[in-house]
C-alpha cells in the first residue's frame, strides 16, 4: 500500500434495489440489503442494511423502514445518501484520524435517465466521494462473468435484479442494443403475495413472500430437481387468525408465469434489434444470465426453450455485477465505457 493510497480509498458499489454490495481491495466487504430504518419524529436514521431488514414489516408507528431505491433508481434521496454513507463506514469500522478521499465506481441501470443519473452522482458526492464514475449494469455483469468486452464479438447479457431486468448486447466495449424493463425480482415477490391472498386467502408480508420465492420459486412446472413443499405462515383473511399452509413449487411457477413472460418478451425484443453480424455471434456464444433473479429455478431452461439458444448462468450470479464493477474500478483509466 503506497503512501498516497492511504489518502485515497477506491471502492466499487453495486447499488441495487434489493442489495448493495461494496468492493474494496478486490474483496466484497459489504453485502447488505438496500433498506434503512428511520425515526418518524426526528427523521434520524436508526438502522441500515440487515438490521433495518429485520425491522421491515414489524415496526410500530415511531419507526419507518424505507427502501431508498425503486426500480433500480434512487427514489428517496435523503435515505439513499445516508445508506451509502453508513455502508462505506462498514468497510473499516475503526476510527481514523482523518477521512480518506473516496474514488467510486457505481453501477446504474442501462435505461436510466439523465435526472436519475444525476441523483446517483449527487448521492455519492454527498456521501463523501471526490471522484465518481458510473458503469452500466449489463456491462459490469459481462466483465464480472469474465467476458472480454473489448473484442469485436457479440455477447448477450441478461441481468435480472431486484428492480430492473437489463438485457444488452455488448461488443467492442460498448452496449450495441439494450432493453431495460422495470420487471424483476420485486415483481416476483409481489406476485407471490397476490397469489397467496387470491388462492389461499392468506395474507403474507413482503419478507415472507421473499422467503417463499427463495425456497420454492420456480419458472417452470416440470423441474428435474424439485424443492420440497414449503410451510407458509400468515394471517387468515376470513378469520384473522395466524395459520400455516404448504405450497409447492408448481403453484409458485404459475404465480410467476405472467411476469416471466414479460421478461421473455423483452429478450425477444432485444434479439430483434440486434444487428445481423452480432446475431450470428450470439447464436454461437448463447445468452449469459446474471443477477439474483437468475437463480430462480428453471429460468435458464425456460429462456433457452423460448429463444432456442444456449443459456449460461454466471457462477455467482448475485455478485457478478459487483465483481465487474470492481474490475472496472481497477482499470478505470483504460476502460472507455466508464461514464465520468
């Protein structure tokens, strides 16, 4: 570590709707849910990340939990800034004599507007960043998966996150065509909430729906390795008494069907916009899946059946974007596609 490195801290942030990851010194040092809890009266931040997540859906009227990002972009400026600041503090909790200046690379959805971009940049600067670079999520995902993005070769990346699904064709270090839709993991969760209410007359909260998605979520009715049925606890809408029911992955795959169909439609749309030479490449290389949503059982198979192309899921899909952002940070001077 050089003398000047002591004064500059370089961090890469994957600012996600559901989770925020921070990479420092090539390691994921912070991996926390993107949520803050505030005191209603004073507006003071009480908890950030996992601690705030534990309060989510269980608060009394003095405490409010906020998810500062919605659909991949900042919805609550004040909460986002405090969340970024608190998460940066988690990197080295020890007291320092002085605050090092921060250089950040943050990834953003590819369909983001100029105003939303400004919000990300301002939040980062308010949280203490001296230099802020931005990188588009599908580009970061491609680098994180290990694709050589600078080559004259077409690669298709699908990043199914919490708030947005990003579909992009990348070649020569740039995004040739992209489709960013605000349909992703959060929609899966709300589909499950609706389904439990309609089908089983049981009211479940967002956290329980998220659990169901992880335990028995599926994109197809016939899976090779099906998960066992899952016990769901919630409030009976008829009697108001807490009760338990068991759900199978087949039920959940029906509940998610319409939302997954929207993602498939966007993929087909992006393939239609792809120049013919790059289409020829994609036929050979296939489609790459990243993001937390890509861990949904059978999603890769379903997309493969729809597009008739091979679909590869990244090794660690949750962290592919963060890893790519970290690599971009190290080569910030060489990469042309970083947005200053």
